[in-house]
């Protein structure tokens, strides 16, 4: 017959060593927590090493390669394969913005040099100075904003999601879920360019759901859940809630859809190849919208675009002929020249 009070785990008669056992359990919990934090720090520092390049275009190529290599190493990470193409498309946007900025700067520099070197009489002439069209200067200002936002979003998203993939791959789902909340302990000690918009390491349900789906073999759901996390939890507050960036995206869509000759408007598309654009009836592309009032900053419209691209990517991987072309493109993205 059990002694009265034995249901009390701190009973000194029934459990004379309860203090030592409780202390040991507490120590094990603290050690496990610290181990989680240390493991997160390890992968976070690896991600930081990948993005440790000042030039956003060169950094983008390294991000693209890391995503592509993740898929080549583990085909369950289909989101990463799609992200390799999406991030490559961001790089195309960076190149286009850089070209517009360069053109604007050239005009301004030529004008300023003329202003310094010309005579007072020459400066009185309305036709004496080099051309510095107001539209080109306005385009240059807008392109600078787009360039900065694309670079910041591209870097932040990689710093968030690549370590999640690496941690899950190394430790499995159960430890991933147990350790996820500890990632926030790194806040303030890691590189995080959107700290003013999104707290670092915030546990998100969609992240857990994504890796649960991957673990269960439901690749499609895994892509959808991680895409939602990417677009809504990270990029929406970091980029698309910015009024000026959202306005520039809408102006670009309006001008492109209506064929307004701005020389700067570009079609918003995702090319499932290592090039920026491809042509042909069976081109491996998915466009955002042909509607002039379509709004990329709206998360619902953007998610619909992403999921169409994800479905197209999945279809290509299931096609015996197209599969090899897509795999070759990802290989080329993973090994840039």
C-alpha cells in the first residue's frame, strides 16, 4: 500500500532525492534549449556568410545558387527549387533597375560637369546644356527605390528561410518543432535587414505546417505553406506595405499592360529557366497579370501568381522531356559562371 502523500513528487519521505532530480531535469532542459540556440546560430552564420557581399547583384547570384543547391541535394525541397527561379527573377529586376539608375546618373553627371565648366554666357542659353529629361530623372529615382527594396527583401527572405531548411534537414521534424521558438533568442545578434518591419525568428504556424507537409511527403502543400510564409509573413511587411514601392509596382503594371511607352516598364513574370526571359509558344514562364489595374502588393493576387508558378514548376518536373531542361537550368543557377 502506497504511503499517504506519495502522489506529491516533492514528498521528502517518498522521494528523498527530489531536489537533485528536479535540478538535473532543469539542467537537461536548459542544456537542450541552449543546444537549440547554438544550432540555429550555426546555420544563421552560414546564411550570413553566403550573403556577405556588398554588391546586391553578386549577392543575389549567391542566394540563387544556395536555393538551387538545396533542391539539387534534396528534391523534397521543391519550394527552394522554385525560389531559385524566383530569386533569379529578382536579380533580373536588380539589373534592370541598375541600368535605369546608371542612365539617370550619367545624364545628371554630364549636366553637373557642364555647369561647372561652362561660361556664364553658355549657362544663359536654354539649349546649351546636356539633356537631363525630367522623366528619366524621375525614373532613376523610382529605380533606386526598387533596387533598394528588391535587394533588402531578397536578402532578408534568404536569411529567414534557408536556415529553416538546413535545420530541418539536419535534425528532422520533431527537433525542428521543439527548437523553433528558441530561434528568436538570436534576435539582435544576427544580420536582419528588416528588423524595423519584422521581428527576427518569430515562430509562424505556416512554417511548421510547411515542414510537416514535406515530412509527410505532401510536397504541394509544403510549397504552398512555405510560399504563404514567404509572401505574407516576410515580404508583405518588409516590402509591399511600403507605399512608394507598392505605387511603383502598380505604375509599372499599368504602363506595361497598356503599352505606354515609358522605356522602363517591364512585364512581371517568373521564368522557369536560368535566363531572365524566354520566348516561344511553350515558353517556361508564368506572368503575373495582363490587367492594367492588377496589384502586386495585394497578397491574395500575389499568392495566386506564386501558386500558378508552383503548379507550372511541378508540371514541368513531371514531364519526361521538360524535366531535364528544368533540372539543367537549376544546375546552371547553382553553378553561375
